[in-house]
C-alpha cells in the first residue's frame, strides 16, 4: 500500500483520501438507526420474491439490496452499498467531465458534488433505493453515450446498451435522460443513426428490460399505478408546487454552489459566463436541464404534485456545468486543496446534522422496537390461534421491520393499489390467517378488506389497541398508539 501511494501524485492522493473518508463516515452514521430505512426494507422484501417487478418500480435495486443483505446479513452492508454506488457515480462524473474540462477541473467538478445533499444525507435517511442506483447509473449512461456517439467504439456501444438496460430496469425515469440524448444526437450527430452499433446497443438495452416488460403485461402494468398516484392532483396550487420544486432543486446543490463561489472569490476571478453555443455546451444544457423541465411539464399537465426528489438524481452535471460555463483561472495546488477542504466542511456539516437528527429523534422509522412489538403481537396471536403467524399486513413502516428482522420472517402484504397481489397465495392466506396493523381504525379496516376481500363485511372483526414506546439515543421516550386485527384461519374452501 505504501509503495502504491508513493507512486501517486498529489491529486491522486487527495482523491484516495476523499474516497476513504466517504467510505468511513456515511455508513457509520447510518448505524445510529435501529432499523434500516423503509426504502431499503422494501428492497430486501421485494428482492426475496425473485420477481421481475415490484408494486412501485422495476426490480433491479431490490435484487441488489436483497443479494447484499443475504450475503452480509448486517444493516452496515446496505449503508456501505449506498456509499459505493455514490462514489462510482462520482468517478463517472469525473470521467464525463474530462470531455469538457482539464484533469484538475474534472476532479473538482466531481468533488464539489459532496455539497449536494442528494449524495450525502440520502445514505442514512433513505438507504439504498432506486434513486441511489440512478445516482450511479445516470453519469455512467451519459458518459458512455457521449463517448460512443463521438468516438464510435464498438465496446463502448455495447457498454452503453448494458448500462441503459440496467438503468431502465432500475427506474423508468431513466427515459428522461434518453430523450435529451436523442434530441442532441438528432441535431449534432445525425449520421450516427446510420451506425449499426447504435441499433445493437438499443437491442441489448431492450433485451435486458424485456423480462420486466413481459411482467408488466402479465400484471396489467400495475406498478405504473404507483407513478400515477405520485402524479395525482395536489391539494395545493400547482403554481406553488412548481415554485417549491424549483427552490428545492437549487437548495439541494446549495453546498456545491457555495464551494464553487468561494473558489472564484479566492482566485479573484470575474463571474463571467461562457455563452458560446457548440456541440459540447448544448450537450450539457440539454442533459442538465431537460429532465427537470420534463418533470415540470408532467406535473403541470397532470395538475399534480411535483415531488422535489424527482429532480435530485438528474443534478449530477451541476459541477461540470459550473466549471464549463463559468471559467476559473488555472487551478493551482492551493486552489485544489481549498476545494477539498470545503468539501470536507460540507461533509462535516451534513454528518453532524444527520447524527443529531438520528440521535435525538424519537421516531419509529429509525428507532423501531422490533423485538418488543413482535413478541407482544405473537403472544396475542398464540393466545387465539394454534398455528404459527405466517402473514402480516397493514402499514408497511410497521410491518416490514417485523418481516425482515425477526427469526420467523412472516410474509408482509404490501399495498398493491387495488390490484391483485401477485406474491400472495390467497388460498394459503385464507387458511393461515394474519395480523393487520395500522395507525387508525379506519385505515385498519381499509387494509383488512384490501388484504382479505373474501371476508364477510357483515361480521366485523374487533380491533385492538396497542401502545409502544420509542427511545432516542438520549433515552428520551415517545409513545405511539396503533391498532391491530387478528384474522383467524378459515378452513373453508373458496
């Protein structure tokens, strides 16, 4: 290791240290939680089903989450997985930046993204999910697309097809990058449409996505209903949603903007903008802004809610665009050091915020008393039912931890937005019975008949109250009231 470091230059040593610190800090902060974030728990559950779709997204992120958790069997492995994917995303931001900037600026265009909270707080707050995969795959896809189109290398076209297929298999929003890539190619590189490797790349991507497409047809495209629900009309003014969406995009890269501004001030260079329009500048503009514009158009067209998180994974070009459109003076060793120091300050501020938040909050999402709750519910079940508890349903933030962390791993019944649940054998569910858990009695009844449509509504099942306490790291408590129903096994045939 010492020999390897001796061969590295100043910039390389800085990057290695930056990578190591990220690998240490962010997974460690996540371990303050007693349970994984819901997104990661969903991924483990969906991945365990070994299916080509979920009730929200394509299956890739779930497969990855389940495989890693099955191998290492620790929460730490999921937080480490998040960090690794984000660092790979940084690496491809740097690789992409080298088409537009010199090596030093290319490195810094990736490093200043440490100031974008989508690359930091997401690890401990949301865990590994399809958005984290996109933070890795979108820079990769964009890099191989630009390289393939401009250099026309056969291997790069194949890699582009593989990455595009996998990215689509992770999240449908990958299409928001493909659209501007197509437009840019149509304007500046029209001759590429005569290239056979373009179509080979498209076929590879299609074949990777095909199993999920078949699955969608088999299940009436029901995972798209989740996206439709996300676009459902908002209770607030659409104009206000638009303003909030735009403000949150700027706020998410505020740290990146601050780091770049301080560098410009230290260099005493003017804030001049490069307005020269050419192939490269149009590429950055189209890829950098089109996904956000498309999100806004979809939100306005549907009269729905424009969720700020829809835009975060498309901000990966922010550092490159700053250095390209607002030129800096020659990057000296002092300048290089300054940017890394500012990145560490951003890392420190976010990490302290997350440690404080996760340490003092008395929230079931991070401090869920799994063992206590499961033991009490199991006792209540065993007092009435002789068979083991096999199924649990209701509010997923309370049922998923019981499914993942307990030794018996009861099967969790997730909301399928009114569609028949493809992962549950209704005859077995009827014969096994289940427990339903939710926040209110009204939601409990809704969950009951969604999970068990065969029940007679004229013979309601009595709900029970249950109270549990959540303690934060300072041993301060908060009590939660929930309701549960015990649905006994029904031996009668359908």
